[in-house]
C-alpha cells in the first residue's frame, strides 16, 4: 500500500507545479546584480534574549494581583434576598426583549 502511494504522491505534486513561473524569471536583474546582504553576528542578538525585560517586572506584578483577586471573596449584595433580585432581573430582561427597537 505504501509503495504505491509514494509514486502517486510524487506525480500529484509534479502536476501541481505545472503552472508555476520559471525560476529564472522570478528574480529581478537588479536583485541579481546587487551585492549580497551583510550578515550580523548572532551572539549579541542571542545574548539579548537572556537580558531582563521591563515586561517581566510588570508580568510579576500582574501575577501577584491575580493571586490576590483569586483569593478574594465577593460579598453578598446589600439585600440578601437573591431570589427577589433574580425575579426582578428576569422581569426586566423580559421587558427589554419585548421593547421595540427603532
């Protein structure tokens, strides 16, 4: 099964490349005549990855605030009759659904 799939895959990929432009015409003459790009050494660039970043301090501060908020308890609203508040909110939602929008 696999031996038959490889040639079929190769033929299918070759058929996809039929409408591609020729490689010789894809690079402009100016690009070919231009000098090669100057390469930069990688050591300074890779060393900068280990340097502390201002965002790390801000991230640590946000993590601490998140920990505080996760541990916080939300108090019960002033009137503890949650069933009455829920019923009032449902009535208000029903009234808003029935309201005509211009």
